[in-house]
C-alpha cells in the first residue's frame, strides 16, 4: 500500500495581502473612511460624506463634499463653504507596519468651481494634501 501525503494549501485573498489604510490626523487606521480632514488642529478643511467607488492597494476613488471654514467673523463661528468633489487617495506608503494611502486630491465635479470664502484667493482648480506628517 502506497501512502500519498496530502498537501494543504492556504489561500490568502489578494485583497487581504494588499489592503491599504487611511490615517486621518493620527487616529485609527481605517479602510474607506466616510470623512477625511486636511487641517487636524481645527478641522477647518476636509471631505465629508464620501462614497467610495474603488478601494485598491495603491489608489482609492470616490465622491463626497469638500468643505472649508471661511473663518468670518471668526473660525469658531465661520461660514462653511461646500462643494461636491471627486476624491482620490494615492501615494502608497508603508509605515507603522501597514500600507497607507497618504496623498489626497479633491477635484470639483461637473466642470464647476469650488465654492470658496470671498477673502481667500485665488480659487483653486483642485485641492490636495498629504495626510499627517508622520511617515515611519
């Protein structure tokens, strides 16, 4: 009698091996956050109500609402200006033991301009930033 050894193969889904996260202002690493913030100190700029259409290892895309606090009469009671945008996360960086998408790009949809505080000029055609200052 011949005994044939059984081979067990463990298959790891490719998505598990290539998951990327977003780190919003040094908070917990998340996948597909609903909101992201540019200025962590006061939360005066960001994108809210994000609906992600893709979330891949090196790039994520979605739509949401960009907001900016005009700080008039002062930031604590400033008028908030909002614009519908397409948002893209990219800039894959391995830090703190995980893959993070660090670059944020917000572009208006439908050939519209940003709704922008009157005293803040010029009105940009896009808004971008790199999340957090840490990079392991």
